[in-house]
C-alpha cells in the first residue's frame, strides 16, 4: 500500500509531459475561444431546426369551458358552455421563410469556418509558445554551462593569485563574472517558468509542464498561397451571408399566402318541436389568406438600403484584408530568406567564438594571455550561442506565421 501512495506522489511531482501535438489538442479542447465557437455552432444548428419548422404545418388545439351564473344569463345560454377548436395552418408561399432557411444553413457554414479560423489561430499560438518554452529551456542549459565555466575559471584564477602570478583585481573580476553568471541563470529559470505558465494558460491546464522536443530550424515545403486562408474564407462567407440578408429584406415586397383549416364545436340551446333543449354543433371551415403590403412609406426600401450598405462594407473589408495578407505573406517570405542567411552566419560565429575562447583560455593558463582577453572571448561565445538560439526561434515562429497564412 505504501508503494502505491509513493507511486502517486511521484507521478504528481513529475508534472505533465507534453508533445506539440498533445499541446495543440488540449488547446482546441480547453481554450475558451474554441469552446465558445463550438457552442455557437450548436446554437446555429438549433436555429436551423427552428426556421425549418416554419415549412411544415402547425396544428393547435383550443378548449374552453365556461361556467355562467344562472342569474346572469338567459335560458337560451347553457350554464356550462364548452368550446373546442382544432386548427391546422400551412404557409403556402412566403419568400421570407425559404430565404430564412437558406440564411440559417449559410450561418452554420460561417460558424464552421469561424471554428476552423480559431483552430488555426490557436494552433499557431500554441506552436509559438511551445517553441518559446524550448528556447528558454535551451537558454537555461547554456546559462548552466557558462556558470560551470565561470566556477572553474574562478578556481584557476585563485590558484594563480595564491602563487602571486595575478593581481587581486583579476581575482575580484573573476568573482564578479561568477556572480553575474548566477544572476543570468536565475533570470533564465524565471523566463522558462514564465513561458511554461503562458503555455499552460493557453492550454487551459494547471500545474508544471515538461515539454518534449528540441529547438531546431524547421523545414518549409509547399506553395506560399492564400487560397486556404481561413480568415479570408470567413470574410467571403460573411459577404455571401449578407447578400442573403439583403434578399431577405427584399422579400417583404412579395405577397404571403397561408392556408387555414379549422374544425370546431360548442354546446348550445336550441328549439326542437317547440321545446328548448341542449344541443352540440360542430363543423369545419377552410380559409386561404393572402397578405401583401402595398404602401409603407419607404420602410421596406430603407431596410433594403441598410442591408446593401452593410454588404458594400463587408466587400471592402474582404478586399482590404486580402491586400493586407498578401503584403504580410510577401514580407514573411523575405524575412525568412534573411533569417536563413542569418542562421548560417550565426553558426559560423559560434564556431569562431568557440575557437577564440579555447585559444584565449590556453594562453591565459600558460601566462601569455590577459584576463581581459579571456573575458571578452567568453562573453563573445556566450552571446553567439544565445543569439543563435534566438535566431532559430525567430525563424520557426515566422514559419508558424506562414503556416497560419497558408491555412494549415
């Protein structure tokens, strides 16, 4: 039993291990925007059922039972009066109903596109935060490595100082570099924790995270096109939906035709062979009703004009967004090419800085190099390593932006 509880405590202390695919799955499941979009889609599905029901006949039953005070009514009125009515109504022609059904179906398609747009945006944000955690984790490893280096370097300087080979200010300078390395390590730990919390918030989970993966430059293959861009798809469907809304407003110019069938009965008093007796009458009626507004002093025209103006606005929004995304796509492709070249340069800089550090360290050990030469070499190497990591992240993050534009 104690082993069982130990296993539980161990599993809780490890934290949640995440792959990129699992992180995207959690975000789509838990993120409030995704949840709200799925709920809105379900609401539209119910709206379709509501509107579609107008195409079918409606059957209603009415029953009334009235008790009269005998001192109030005459002998020709039943004291207990029963009235029953069964009415069937059917829309024979109503342009607005047919357009409303189409509008509801198009609204569902719009909600599906919005859900896809949210999915792509969340996927991009998850990938960027996931790789930010990888960046901060790699940065932390580098900070630890440099802390180890500065610890060893301090021991080297202490030995030289005891032997009288270096002045005291070099010893103090080495101690200062070690303290700075400790501060950089602490800052790296804080930045990693902050990135993990940001990712956890986006995923809608609590607790510590342990991401699985490695920060490496990703490959891009495929056509740089906006043909599958979900944002443009949403705007395009919004234009189509607004066009239907305008037609719906125009439907008020058309007549409406409705058919009613009624079967009703009630009790009464009637004469039969000169005597007053109770009777029950029942029967049916059929009614065809046409409604057509002939004059409304410009009300219908004003509504149609409002819908037309909204349609023009949405069309302009679509054109503007398309131009904006094309420019963004072109800019990202140019920047990716620049970052590819920068990555090559950063790798060469790391190799050069590493060789310079080895040479400076050996020269200092042999007593032919200066401490400032070593310090400068270490700082250059550390800066080159960190800048390479940052460039890799910027390159990958830009690829995620490109995926988002391409609709993947």
